[in-house]
C-alpha cells in the first residue's frame, strides 16, 4: 500500500481521493491459484482495521483482465480513468471499507 500522489494527473477529485492505494504483484509461477485474491482481502482488512481507512483504490491497465477480475472479486468498483504520467491510461477501481457489524 502506498500514499503518494506524484504520478497522478487527472481531475482534482480523483487525485485527492487516490491518496491511499493498493497494488498486487506475484511471480508468474504463483499466479492463477487465488493468492492475489487472498492477499488482497487481507490487505483490505488491514487497511480498515489497523489503518482505519474507509476507502482505497487500485490502478489497473485497461487490458489487465486478471487484475480487474481480482479487483471485482475483492468488491472493487470502477470509479474512473486517469492518465499516469509514466504509465499511461489506467482504470481506477475503488474499495469502500465498510464497518464491521459490531461497529469496529
Ligand atoms: C494480477 C495478479 C496479481 C493476479 O494474481 P492471481 O493470484 O493469479 O489472481 P487470482 O488467482 O486470485 O485471481 C485471478 C482471477 O483472474 C481470472 N483471469 C485470469 N486471466 C484472465 C483473463 N485473461 N481474463 C479474465 N479473467 C482472467 C482468473 O480466472 C481468476 O478469477 P476467478 O477466480 O473468478 O476464476 C497476477 O497475475 C500478477 O501479479 N500480475 C502481474 C502484476 C500485475 O499486473 N499487477 C496488477 C497491477 S496492481
């Protein structure tokens, strides 16, 4: 998880909302076994329970179908498209970290 804004060029609203973000990267031999979904779910729990965040985003290349699928499985929703200065056009998927039933 990272918290910098240096690369983002886009509508001011997206730039401000994009401060906290998550990225996943597995070596090829480990892909396709559900690890990213499992790790992503743990990271979102950490963001909600320890960092006390209520929203988090991930940036995905429009043609990165496995990543988009993982984002959707984790509850992410497409929130817009931005131009990253050194990486080109990316989709922004947003996670809303809702409180647990006990309010924690
Ligand atoms: C993206 C990445 C993290 C996914 O890791 P993973 O452990 O393989 O992901 P999972 O196994 O948890 O889930 C992959 C899902 O994508 C689906 N998928 C794989 N290839 C697909 C394709 N071409 N089109 C659509 N869905 C695809 C799988 O079927 C699976 O969904 P399912 O559980 O509904 O069947 C991994 O491929 C990776 O490290 N890629 C390189 C780095 C990268 O692109 N990171 C994202 C930038 S933040």
